[in-house]
């Protein structure tokens, strides 16, 4: 049976399109069919290729694919995550942006990346997602999900967002702020990080609550359990409304009195991994952290418990 992958690239970035055309040629050369969205197929002028499939509807573009390959930065990869999650297939990002925390490969590695794809030589890692419901007087007005973060932000620059935070059915604090960020560990290196939140290793199951420019004594970032039920209530008497964003891609306008409920998503996003390199190395590389002077102890084996408490307990 012929394999098919979905290729996602930015249709208005000449650099991305040039790379995408080369990737399509490499994949089809090794016998793999490629699905494209209509605008990308037009931009690449590949609609007449026998191995290129163009979906008439965006929601159907990933059907029949066993992998989603994204060429671009984290914004484009988050777009690809929408397709991958919809059909529950892995997502493989190739970084054409600046930081690219979600990317697994770099532009210079394209030949090796195609070889990995052709041989199905990758591991799959599940990443936690968030489910969010927005309600007004008990009525559902919007429902969505996020891989990185859900943010509730002020809609007008000149006004603060007046809100109350609830954790597991109990009130925690009220803030006047620019916004509130609810993040997954995956999103801890994105918007939440820029707002002062901690970096959380991807394998840690947790939810982060990070206030943005909050006018309050208790306004520190919080790390909550993965099964926490979190709510942000916009005060009914507030002068300004708010806006909810999911991964910076999907937004909903929020009226005063709106209640935003966030919990762990039932469906994760699956990321394809080409190497077993630790997250520490990724953090150092992406943030260009200085590790000068580090020598290490030369021993990567776990320590043995000193059960006797004396010398020689460790071999």
C-alpha cells in the first residue's frame, strides 16, 4: 500500500515554498505520495503531479496520511498540529524559523529527514493538550483546544482585564492584569516563558498558570497538577471585554461576565522524534545558553543507593 504524508508550509514565504518543492520531489522519488492544501499546491505549481493529492476541503487534507510534515517556524508547526491531531497521526517539524522549539529537524538535515520518513525511522512522543470552554451565564459560547497555551487577554489597550482565578472549584485570587496564560509543559518555552513562567520539561505532566502584568501581591506563576480544573472569570462589572486565544491562532471575543474553563485535553498531539537527545540539549541549543566550563563527571549511569552507609557501598 502506498504511503501518503501531508506536507504543510507557509504559502506566502518564498523560502518555505522553495524548500517544500524540494521535499515533495524527494518524497515522491522514494514512492511516497504527498497531500497538499489547495493554496500550497497552487503556489508550488504541483497540482498536475500524479503523486500529489490536493484536498478540496481543508478538514479533509490529512485523511489517509500517516504523518504530517511541517516546514516552518513554531507558528506553522502549530498550524500543522491542528491537522495531525484531527486524524491522530504524528507531526514532524522542520525548522525554517528562528527558535523552533517544536521542530525536530533543521533545514540542513532535509536529506536525512526524508530518509527517516521513508524508513519510518522515528519514535512517537505524546504531548499533553488543553481543552477550553468559554461560557456566559452558564451557556457555552465557544469550545477549543491548545497544544501550547490558552490565553485570556484584555481587548482594549487602555483597560486592564479584571478577573478572578478559580482552581478546582475554589477561588484563588483576583487580578487586574494584561492577561492570564494557561500553558502546557510544551508551551512553557513559548508565551508563558516570555511572561516570566518556568521552563517545564515535556515529560512532566502539569498545567502552568502565568499572570501577565498583574497588579496584585500574589501574582506569581503557578505549577498545577495535570488534572486540575482551572477557571478564569471576567468580572461582570468590568468596563472592558476580553479575548481568548488558543495557541495564538484561534480567538474568541469574550464579554464581561464570561467564564473560561480549562482542563486537560483528552486527545494529545503526537510528535515524531528522530533522535533521543535530551531536552536539556534542545534548551541549550535553542536559547544559545552558555555551558562554558562544564566538565561533567564522565559517568552517566544512575548512582547506586548507599544501603550500608559506609565506604565501598557504590561499586
